[in-house]
């Protein structure tokens, strides 16, 4: 097996390990009914997010390595588009998701009682919408990687 094929293998496994769990992060929290469930759901999200980060780093690394080993990829529209979309989704973490998550984390740490405050829903809905948009972008990237349409 060539080094390039090993990279492809790692790339595919990274997509499964990294992107797969990322698709369910929102759904873990959406059906919670009280603060104890919300706190536990966010705890689980944080644990699962480790796989998403590792998978994402491996996806980017192997994808770039494959591009450098096979320079014709750097001229393919689907490769460049996928790379740009992936970099945009990575940048959304600190620039979009983190600012939305800070008030949620504050609510989780400061709120007393078991009733979910209305303020939580406002921030959570923004977070979930952003995550759904990012998941849609990941689906587009996967489709581009499979079909290589241009």
C-alpha cells in the first residue's frame, strides 16, 4: 500500500470518527426537559467534541498532504471548494460557535433550580441553527469529495 493510499484511508476514517459524531451534537441537547438534563447533555457534547476535533485535525492534515503529494488536486475545483468550506467551518468554532456558547456556559454554571430559563433557549436556538448550517456545509463537502463534480 502506497503512502498516498494510507493517507486516503486515514482521511476516510477521520471523516467517520470526526464528522459522524459532529452531526449528533445538537440532537443530544435539543430534547432536554430540565437543567440537570441540559448540564448532562452539554457534558456529553464536550466529551464527544474531542473526537470531532481530532477527526477535523486529521482531515485537514491528510487532505493537505494528499494535495501536496498529488499536485493535480490543487487545480481541481471540488478540492479547492472543499478546502475553503472546511477552513470556513473550522474558523466558525472560535468566531461563531464560541461567542454563542459563552452565555450558555454561564447559564449552566450560575443557574440554580431545575427549570430551564428562557434566556437559555434564546442562545441555544442560535447555537443549534449555527450547528445545523455547519452540518449542511459538511454534507456539501462530503458530496464534493465523493462526486468530484468539477
